[in-house]
C-alpha cells in the first residue's frame, strides 16, 4: 500500500503453513480485494507509472482479469487514456482539487471561494451527518481492524481512496478466513462506501470531459452495489437477521 492509503499494521490473519489450500470463495474475496485496491490506486493524480498503465491498457486488462476471478456480474470500465500525463493530471485537479473562485467586489478584492466540483470526501456527500461523526465512525472501524491513515498525508478518514482501500483490506481478511470480515464489510459498504461511491458518480455525471475518472466512478458504484448485494444474500442465507 502507498502512504496515501490505510497502512496494514500486521493484524490481518494469514493462513498458517499446513492449512487447507484456499477455496474458490477465498480466491473470489482476494480478487475483490485487489479490485478495490486497483480502484483506489486509480483514484489519484497519476504518476508516471500509473499513466503508463493507463496509456498501455495494462490497468484496464488487470481490472478485467480480476473481475473474471470473482462471481460478480459487473460491467468492466474502460480504464485507458490517449491523453498525455499533464492533461490527465490537469483533469484530476480541475475535478477534485481546485475550487471555483469568483470576484464579488472588485473595489476591495472580495472573492467567493468554493470547493472542488467533485468532493472525494464522504462528508461532502452527507449533508445530514457532521464531518466529525463520519470521520470518528471510520476511525473506529479502521482501528478495530488494525489499519491506520498515514499522518504524513492530509487525507481525512472519509477520503474515497482510503475507503476503497479499507474495503479491499476487509476482502483480504475474509480471504484469510476471518469470520467477521464479510459481515463487517457489508456494514461498511452499506453505511459508508456506497454513499460515497454514489455521490462521486452522480457529481461526475454532470461534469464535461471527465476522461477515465468518469468510467472509474461509475465502475466503483457498480462494484460496491454488486458486492453489497452478494454479501447481503450470503448473510441472509447463513441465517443472519
């Protein structure tokens, strides 16, 4: 994981030598975890390595390969670009970083500054909930499952990339035969990541020239919805209320 994402502190259970080999369900959960990690990596201003993966089609192929290893019926996105890196970086900043600034009074220089067109923070899509409540709930969940946000980065706990990484972490715990991970992921998706994925996708849908970020947002929404539906059916089948 990169320093922009939750850092695994080693609490994740792992199969001991001599245990039974992974089942198809374990492989499915691991592939879902890798999909969430891929989406988190792609939800960023691209460095040279990420841009090369987009330009060559390597990221797109990897996404489709991982999807094929799951039981989820999700249409893959087009994670490619013909744009140079500077153009993609400019698009990321225009959409997610730079705010709108309007001069209100030219005589004294008063300006009206707004945030970016598309917020990557869950609290930006939750007008009914306070920033503190959202982030405190997430901080407790991260801590319970042994992950933390790198303090060198400025992202709050409700940043899209961090929530995607945490979903991937819970998938990997499930693949490592943690009996609580699938149930915890269902709760996390339902109460947090689904809200954020829908909010980002809806916001991007109204923006022109979103490039692969629009494709990625729509895919994340589909992935979260399908994963949630599958987990809910599984929990119901196991007799959970």
